């Protein structure tokens, strides 16, 4: 419960955390893809990410290969949702322009998840 004489930072925790996340992660908007996850899950599996109906397929296979022991469905679902959002900004291929959008979508998803914690 908030009171009138509480400090300002207790009244607006989502705004403060949002600004902090934005300041810390803004540099990532200008970076490229990393070799491991981004290359495999965004570029090599781009056909899996193109259709929203593949979300159900994610629950029955591993993260890197169908028979893989690593099971991370939420990670793959975020890549599928991110790809659907990137379809709103048409590009011929994943260029630097598309990478900036992908990193921005990740930043927004991070802000949303932090707001659920507060």
C-alpha cells in the first residue's frame, strides 16, 4: 500500500525499472547477432519461425534439433512471436535493419516481463 509521503521511487517502480532497462540495454540495439543462439535459432531455423502455427511444434521437440535433449519452448516461442512482429517491417532478408528491430522487440519483451514482476 502506498502512502502520500512515500518516496517517489516507490510510487513509480515500473517507470524506474523501464528506464533502467532501456539505459542498460540500449547499446544492444546496434549490435549484430551472436554466433550460437541467434545464428541457429534466428537464421538457420527461420522457416520454423515464419509461421505462428509452429508454436505447437515447439512443445514436442528440442531447441536445436527435433531429438535434442535441450528443451526450451518459451525461448523458441519468443523467436516465433518476434518473427511475426518483424513481418510488419518488410525486409528482403535479415539485414542490419532487421537486426535492430529484433533487438528492439527483445527489449520490449524484457520490459513487459519486468512489469509483471513489479
